[in-house]
C-alpha cells in the first residue's frame, strides 16, 4: 500500500473507533433525566410541529428536548 492509503485507512479506523467509543460510553441517562425533571419541576409541552421530539419546560427557563427513543 502507498503511504497515503495507509494514512487514510488509519484515519478512518481511528474515526470509527472514536465513534464506537462514544456510542458505547454514552449513558442512557433515564434515571438522571427523571431526577432532573423532578428537581427542576419540568412540565411536558408535548410534541413540537410534528417532529420526533417532545419538549419539557423547566424552571431553569429552558425547554429541553428529548428524542422519542429516549423516553
């Protein structure tokens, strides 16, 4: 293989390993989310504009969105 091909494959391998690590190490956080909802008195504002998200208005002044798959 040429050096440029080796570098390209190495970069792609590193990128794939990084993505895999991020996916596997990301916490689902449902327990953390439920605690956050209770601590910040969040109220569901339902679906927004037919998108795949439901919003939560919290006492921190923000609307937090969670994808349906996370609910």
